[in-house]
C-alpha cells in the first residue's frame, strides 16, 4: 500500500503512551481534559486539512491541471473518513456524557 496516500492524516495519539500514563496514575482531571481537548482539536484540524486538499484537487481536476484523476477521488475519500471519525468521536463523547448524567450520587 502506498503510504504517501495517507501522509496527510495525522494519528490522534500513541495508544501505548495513553495506556502507560493511565496505569502510572499521572492523569489529573485537568490533564485528561486537556488530552480530550487535544484529541478533538486534532480531529477538527484533520477535517479542515483534508477538506482543503479535497477542494484543491477538485479545482485542479475541473480546470484540467490534475494529471491523475484518481488523486481527486483519494482526497475525497480522505476527507470523508476524517469527517466520519470526527462524528464518531462526537457521538462517543455525547454517549459518555449522558451516561455520566444518569449516575445518581
């Protein structure tokens, strides 16, 4: 598989580092909130980047400046995947929040 195709998609975070920090008990509520915000910000930035790349590829294709039309399809697929990831992150966060609000103290 060509790794250049996925070079614009940035990983959210190293899962092993997250597990190690949780086991060590190093996460305080403010740090975990910051990490949560960082994950969402990374996903949002990824959506913006892939959308910009898709728009540029579509423009180049429409004006006849794009040599390989498959690049426009690849850019559109990356943008769709990034949006779907962001939607799933939002849905999981809302599910977690609703679970927390159901807890009676």
